[in-house]
C-alpha cells in the first residue's frame, strides 16, 4: 500500500478527471475546501507506486476530534465517495491493507461511503442505516424533461412562480451569499439543527469559483428560497437548499431547480445529483421523486464494526427543546463549534 497527498500529487487530479466513476467529492477542490475549513488532511491509499500511473485509489480524511475520536472518513460531509479502480476486487484489497493501519495507528474506525461497491467478504465491517441517493437524468430535450415532472407538485409550482413573477438571481457575490445564509439559518432552525459554519461555504466558493453558484428566488425584493449547486465534469450537483417556509406556496424552490436543470442541459450535463436522503424523511424523498429522479440505496461501512449513528451530536429531544429558544447568533456559534467534530 502506498500513500499520496492528493493536493500535491498531480496524478490524483488527472486520475479523477479521467475516471468514469469519479464525483465532485473526489476532486482536489472539494478536498482543499475540507482542509481549509476544518483542517481535515486528505490522504489517498493505492497499490500503485510513486513512479507509476494511478489505476486505483481510496481517498479519505484524517478527522481528529476530542469529542468524536480519531477517525478516517471517506469523506466527511460528502454524500458518497466511490473507490476508484478498474477492478471491483481492488476495494477489498485496499481495505485489507488498511486494517493493520487502523489497528496500529490508534484510529477509532475507517468509514467508506461507496455507491456501487461493497466491502465484500471482509469481516468486522458494519453497515449504516440506509440512505437513498437520488439522481435525475437529463436525457432528452428540456421540454421532454419538463413533461416528466409531476404535473401538480412540480409543473404547476413552476408556473405558479412565473405567475407570481418571482425574480431569479445567481452568482457568488457577497450579497447573494448573505441571502443564502440567512435562509439557511431559518431552515436549520426548523429542523432543530445549528447551521453549518459560514467559513465552510466560503471555502467552497473559493475552491470552486465559477463552477459553484448560489441561486436565489425573490418575491418582490425579499429572498424566499435559495440553493447552492456545484458543477463537476458532466454532473450538476445540488448540495444545499433553504427557504422561508411562509413563502413556499409561491414555488420559489421549483423555480430554482428548473433554472438549474436548464443550465445543466446547456452545459452538456448528463444528470443532476440531488444528494442523499434519510430513508425516514419521506417528504424529502417524495420531493425528489416528483422531479423524476431515480433512487439508489446508499450504505456506509465502518471497520472495525461498531454501531453507526447517523444523527447529529445532539440528542433529538434535547435539540427540539433548545434550538427554538437559542438566538440566531448563538445558534451560529454552536454550529461553528460542533461541525468540525461531526465530519
């Protein structure tokens, strides 16, 4: 087993660019944002020596936390991260080589988040509760794509947004970011969760440049919904979304997704990655499926085997009591303190 730094070894960037299964989360831009925001050092393990081209690689981050322990995660805050290899058996080969590394280094566990591959016959791995990963095919014309949307829940909302004359803006300006983050704090509060730190989103904006867009829908001059998307190769990725719930009936979120889909078609993208959903969140699952997205069962795997808890650090009942009473400034501080331990 060989190790390389994906941020300095040019082979990784070229390998990710050319590999058909690579995603946004393998990119050096995503890894650079993780390191800048949270200090997570990325490492790639491979069976290829330093003087040879890469044919496989498993990328993970070193997460060292006094609250949650020392862990190797592939990758933090990433919906999925496939092993990149020419042969599926190489996943078990790399994970077998990683086991002594975990045991001798004092790491609590290694977590991998593949889409298609599985740890196979290796022992002492445990799988998480399942998620669903939704991806929307962009095959066909924009008219054909529109016709595949649910008529009342999507098509009608897009037309409602047009009748209400909602205004659409996109970009990476400070003004748009402030609109996005204000709506994000509101949305996270509704979910009884602290918001992600501003410095995380600023790291993403810096890393991805023109490939990242903040999209905002306005009712008159009031921002009512916003999403953040990132383009990678031929995939458009929806990563974060937020809204002011009292204006949801006007179709702001539908307008944002429809504009994203049309732009993705113009860029030549083949799909919109709509991200993962907890299987218990039937409302979010229904929202994505009404756009015509297809789902894939997604499981994360840990070694050594231990119970996998997918909920945030706070216990849910405690969050439901505390979050509504916490001022926004304090809630943001909680997010700044906690998220680095949760990757």
